[in-house]
C-alpha cells in the first residue's frame, strides 16, 4: 500500500497532459510536485486547481534537460517521491535529410535523457520504501512511423525500451515502471496541425483529451496496478491497432 504523505513528481506539468496528470494524481491522494520550465503562470494555475479541490501541490521550476537537483528540492519540500511521471517533452520536426544536429540533440536531451536520470535517482528511495511508481509518457509515434519526426520517434521508442528494462530490474522491490503512449491528443502541441485530416485516420474518429491520458497514468500509479509493470498502455483511439 502507498505510504502516507507520498509525493508524485510530474515533469512538464504546467499545461496540457502534464497538468491533467497532476490534477488526477492529486485527486487520488498524492502530494504533487508540479514541475515547469518557463510557464510559471500555468504551473501556478495547476497548483491552484489542485488546492481548490482539497489537494496538496507545489510548483518547482527546473529545466529537466540540465537540472540535477529537482528531486532533492521536491523531497525537502513535500516528502519522498514515490511516483515519478516523466512527461516533459519538446518537438523539433523535420525530414531526416533536413534535421539539424541541434534539433536531434534537443529532442533527445529533453524527451529521453532526463527520464533516465530522474528514474535512476528516484529508484533508491522507492526501493527503500518497497513502493514506487514510474510512468513514462511515450507516444504512439515510438513504435509507429510518423514522417518528419525521426528524432521524436527515437526518443519515444527509447522511453518504451527503457521502461521495459528498468521494470525487469526492480520488479521484485515493489516498484513498477510503465509507459503511457498517447495518440493524437488535443493540446497546444497539436493545435496547429490539420486536425480534420488526421482524425480521419483514427479509428475512434476524434482527438483524445489530456484527461483521458491522465486517467491511464492515475491507474498505473495506483495500488490497483501493483502487478502491472513493464508494459505500455496506448491511449490513441485505435491508432496502434
């Protein structure tokens, strides 16, 4: 069972999917650390929404691609981080022939490498507590080709592979490691895309919502998911079918 005063850290939680995840975990009784890089107003709004609903939350500014003290700051302020949701991400799209080294490096350094470092550092207190939940926000693009996103696809496929491997390493210690792979979700990142055309290729014939992704994360972070580890839960309206 989850220890009292356990904290969930959600990276990139100032808006969209991250904010929805933070609210969902708070509703499930977690103390929530709302990480953001630059959107302070969005992070504060997320915290305020959680507090208005009776939850406990605090905003933490950090660029996860370079920051290495975030976990310690959260633990000092809220308590042990026993749930980690690696959600922070960016996109730098372009065909492989045109993709610059900087575009490649930025996506890998934001979407993949911080998830490994934060997971590695969070595992020790989780193992000590004999309880932990790591959820990596991947993408249907990881195992499914999407023209113009070789860097993004590589990062998300890497998250899925990392999830499986680390899950196997810590499964005996009461720690689960899973991934959630959203499809076409209505967020700022997808707002400028040709929605009508993309939706035609989705079996459900609609975009998903951040709250639907958050519901999947909430389950994987719960006590009910204690025997679920090393898996990827697709929230994509059937795109991966």
